[in-house]
């Protein structure tokens, strides 16, 4: 496999080997594209929820996203070269093979899609067939989770419970990693 060209990414990936968890969104919002930072819309619940669910010891600002690496957390999107509302993205925006290449290269323990649309595009599965929470299948050997979107556009579908369950799983894996080492 060849490495994907990343110079045209709207917001750069935050990935390295040895991560416990990678969050995968759909595409940056216009606010995230302007800020060149993940989940930058002021009403997005991602950053407060990360702290509340126990992924981070404090609430980060979107521009502080590189600090997630210190907690073995990475970030990427399914559509790295486009931004905007999911339903308005062109078909060619989605890059499921690129995501698979990243999973093979970086081998995180967990991959959490931050929306059913991102998971649907990655797994070629209709959104209605994807339950929230841990999935029965893996992708390139990585445990999969599907989470409700934290976007203000998805408020009517939002549930915090899958995020809290993933927080427990993440902490268990991180503790095990710290106990036995890499």
C-alpha cells in the first residue's frame, strides 16, 4: 500500500503507532475548516464529552487537539479533503480505503466512529443497520465502536451512554497498556 497524500487534508490527521483509540468523524465542519481543528463548532459536544466520559483529565479547546496523543488518542475523518454537512458532500469525498490503510499502518486498539454516517461509509453498511456502541465485527483487526454524533445538527439523535461505555473500555485498555507496557 502507498501512503495517502496528506498535504490536501483540511485538518491534519492526529495519528501515530501505539494508540489505544482513534476517533473517526465524517468531515470537518465549516468552523473546523476555518480553525484547522477538530470539532471546532462552539456548540459541538465533543470536547466537553471527552472530559466528562473520562478520556481526558480536563476539557480541551479544539485547537489543543494535538494534546490527545499524550493520552493515546488519535483523530481522523472519513472525508479529509472536503468540509461541510455530510449530506452535501460529494460521493468522491469518502475514503474508506484510506482509512483501512491508516488502520493497518498505525494499528490502534479501538476505532470509534463519531457518527453513523462515518461508520456507514467505512463499512459499506446502511446507517439503519448500525447500532450504537461496540460492533460485532472488526476492521483490519481493530475493535469498532459507533457513537452518536456530537454535532449540533444531530442533537435529536444524541445519546451519551455509548460514549460513556467507550470511555470505560478505553480506560481499561489504557490501564492494561500502562501496566504491561508496549
